[in-house]
């Protein structure tokens, strides 16, 4: 099963992001960008290209135990960045500023270890807390778009759960499998 562990921002935040992005989508129609959609925005903490479905219950139980020992986290999204250079950007994202960023990085490392212990092979060792808003298969000149995205600032919101989300081919639709509530 292709899946990930993530923070899912509340719907009022994702609606605000979507509203903010709409004029940028319109202004960049000529570029080969695939823009995100409100129902799919998330901050990935651990991604698994192929997790054994037979062990999902084991993973959700371990995730619940992990989450019960953590407190909720107040965070926001503000500013923007790219993976690649602004001249050849492949991913455009919103940043996580302030004290929430190192906490999310710590959680990501812990959750990748938890997934590994329970039969998964999570991708990546480096972690930059971010919410992807657009992708391109080939690098695009994104300097102006990045400047526009950099003006975004969400309202602070409370992270109260970590979600296990399946990403189902062929369209990679997202299906919420489980939510582990922080603090029990």
C-alpha cells in the first residue's frame, strides 16, 4: 500500500490556502505546474511507497501509542520555498516557521523509525517541514511565483492528530485510513 503519515491542516486553513492560490493558478496557466487541491493538502512526516497492507493494524496501534505520548502542537504556514533552484523548481511549497518546525522534524524522525520497526521502508532521511502547493515534472522558472507565494501567512492552528493516508493509484486519490490523536 502506498501511504504516508501526515499532519492534515483544518479545513478553514486549506480553504484559505486554496483561495490564496487561485489567482496564482490563473496567472501561471502557461507553465507546466500541477497545483494542489484543498482536499489533498498535507504535511508529510513519513512516506512509504509500499507498506505491507497485512501490517496496517499493527502500524495504527503503534501510531496510537506514539501519539498518546505527545501533546498537540500549535503551528502555522508562512512564507514559501522550492525544491530545486528558483530557476528550475520542481516543487513549490509553503513553509512552517517558528518553534513548530523542529518539533515536526523530531516527529518525522521518530515516525520513520516507528514505520521501519513495523515493517515499512520510509523514504528519505532529510526532512524540511512544508506543505506542497505545486509540482512540475521538469524544472520551471519560479522566481515570481515564489515571491507571490512568500506573502502567504495562515492563521495559527492546532495539530491534534497524525493521519495515516493511503495514496491509491492510478490517480493517487487520498483515503484517510486512521487518525492517531495526540495526548491520547
